[in-house]
C-alpha cells in the first residue's frame, strides 16, 4: 500500500511538472500565456454603412469612406454630417463640385478606366491621401470597382496595408474579379518615392477633362483586335495582355462604349451617334455574357452562341464606322 501511495505521488508530480513546462513553452513561443483557446483575429479595417443618397458605402481604415456617386443633395448632406471634408471621384463623369461646396466639402477629380490605375494616378491618390483634409470620401459611379481599387492603393500608401489585405477589401466591396487591371494595380503597388510625391501639387482639379472620343475609340479598337484574334482560336486565352481571357476583353470593350455614352463623350456628334453607341454597348454586353458563359461551361453550343454575339457586335461596329467614320 505504501509503495502504491508513493508511486501515485510520483506520477502526480511528474504530470504537474510536464504541465508547467507546457505553460512556460506557451509563454516563450507565443509571447502570451497559454489559455487552451485560439486568440481571436482582429476585425478587418472596413465595415459597411447605410447612408441616404449613397450606395455601397464602407468605412475604411478609420479615415476613408468608399461608395457610389452621391445621387442627390441627400447624399452630400449625409457625408457632411459625418464630417467629410474632401470627396475624390475616380469616375469619368464630371463631378457636381457646386453641390459639394454647398455642403462645405471640396471635390477632387482623378478619373481612370476599368483597365487599371495608371502610375501617375496612383501617385496622385497617395499624395491626396497624405495631404487633403479628412475624412475623405472616394467614389466611382456605382462604388464597386474603380472606387474600391483607388481606396486599396491609398491604404497601401498611407495605412500600412499589404497586397493581401487590399485584395480582401476589393472582393468584399464587390469589385468584379474580371477587372483584372484593377486587381493588378493593388497587387503590384509600389510606394511612390519622396521625390515623386513632392512633385505632385496639392492644387488638385475639381474637374479633369474626360478622354476624347478618339482616345476612347483607340482603346476600343485594341480590345476588338484581341477579340478578333481570339475568335480564330475558339476564344482561347488572349496574347495581349498576356493571359487575358476573352470575357475580360469583352468586358473592357463594353465599359468603354458605355462610358463614352454615359459621360457624353460622343454627344457632339448628335443623337444618331448616341443611339449607335447604345446599340454597340448592348451588343458588347451580350458578347461579354456569352464569352463568360463559355469560359465557365465550355462546349460547342456555348461557342456557337459566342460566335453569334461576336458577329452581332462586329455588325454594330461596322455600321457605326460606315455612318460616322468612313
């Protein structure tokens, strides 16, 4: 009985010592006492908000707001109540600077397209984030694609975000993954040098002239040339840019035509030309949908539908060229 008693005491001491070593190891390797439960991860630095007159609004990094263009004075008033001092638009349309000023806010216009954020724009966005009074509201048209991409770059520049967090933010905000150029801008972001930032004036414009119709059509032609090459291969991956999918090229084509109409780039050519733009936009939209379906469910039927949509878009473009260019 005595031997059993001492054996039991010895086992108990060994067990306690081993437990103590585990506790010490927990402190040594993690820096925190071992609790037996996983430590909760910190909440993401962005959260959705509901504001009148605005869509897809998020509070981001404690210093920015992201969302859609303010629809009416109600949207501007909602931002003013939150103390917003600066509104940055990356949309192609002319901002309503007078409405913003009426509510005590400054408008800054730094537009770019759906194909990515040019290096000059990225430097401007970081400089604006550093220099302009906040809170700052950043928007595109719907608040889902170009705006969140701009916010990602700004947060990488001034809020310590890495590419993974920027990608997570854009997906949460609803940025479509087939806007590959926007995701690439965040993934490849490099902090501008001090000299680059110093060269940017803080006298940002309240309105930047949109691309001319000629410049838009040059980009349209680039995407159409790629799609024509893809059609010959059964709509396989494009060569230029490397790895671009046909559906993504069609989406860029659609957005260019839609923006040309929405922003009034072709208004000077009259109502018939505007109608032609709308018809081309609709044809490109159907082409994008058909190519997207083909990419997800390949097959002879889907490829045939894509070819029909391609031919319809081609006829629309040819008709417009015949009437207004040739």
